[in-house]
C-alpha cells in the first residue's frame, strides 16, 4: 500500500473583512496514493474554477476524486462536495445533527448543503472521532470552533500531516492557543493544546483552516513558507485602474 502524496489545491489565507463578511479563503488539499484521491474539505463556491485547475494540473478531474472529508459544517469548507460525482463524502455524524438543528440563517451554516447531506441515502458516510476513516487517515476530536469539529491525522505519508480545519485557523492561533470565532473558547484552547502536543510527538506539519502549513520550531509556531495573497479591485471607473494588495 503506497503512501499518500499531499497536494495543496488552494492554500488558506487568514483574511477578514469588517464590511463584506468573511473571505472564506480556506485550505483545500488533495491526498493521492495512486488508488484514492481524497479531498480534505470542499471549499467555498468561488473555489470551483481553482479546484478544476488544480486537479487538471495533477492530471485529474472532479470525477476522479474518490473521497471528500469534511472537518465541519461551515459554508467555506462544505459548499462544493456536490461537484464530485463519484466521491463518498465523510461528515461527522454529531456535527451534521448539530448543524441541522440550527435555524435557517444561522451564520456560516449553509442550510441547503446541510439538507442535501441529510437527504442523500448513498455517497455519504457519517463518522465520529477516534476512528480510522480511510487507511492511514484518522479522525480526531477538535471541538470548539463548532461543537463537533473534526481534524484528520494523515499518518501514511512522507511526514505526518494534521488537517486541523478551523480548530486552528492560522499561525497566531497555534502560537497563542486563543481561537477567533469559536463557539466554545475553553474547548478551543484545549483542542489547540492537544494538537500542539501531537505535532511535538510526531514532528509533523499542521494544515490550518486559513493559512499555509505550520510547524513547531523550538516551541514556536512557524509557517513552512511565506504567506501570500493578491486582491484586485477597481479604483477608477474611467480608466479601469486596479489596485492590488499583496500580503
């Protein structure tokens, strides 16, 4: 059985907007062992062309994805699970129940996607923490950001990878153990502490929900590569001049 190779289709970015809601620039990775092509989280709607481009770069298309693992039921991590016709979607049973119990219009929860996951009688598997979901991929309890959030530990790879979803969104949270936008601050702190211990024990890399990969170096959280994103917008209607910000 071959190890997985991990490919970032879209690397997350820790951007926020006070005036236009969340950017939703979440991490989206493909794990490939030659037999399975496993997508970790499904991304937001604006990612659809990026997903197609990323898969094509690797020689695949959406029909080649065999599995989609969902860390939690927020729109920017769930929205595109429907675009993979041959994939099994793996979703936390308790997380899905919790999302279904929220009233329509609850922030960050995509009501129609929740209902579609509930409606499907095939192609959806409900999972829980503490299980090996697929060979070499384990689901971990990472509650806090949402009540039943899951992280995924990839052991069958060149190095261990922890896909933390929004239980750890960025380098600041991994360093300080303080999570922004958490439904339970105490649970989030405990989760981040556990994941830090896992990184120390495995010498692995953590893939956060909205940042590039992170490692612990002498106890300090460090990005494995520089963070970069580009935003363009029109600042002059007459000339079509655009402004760009790079971070």
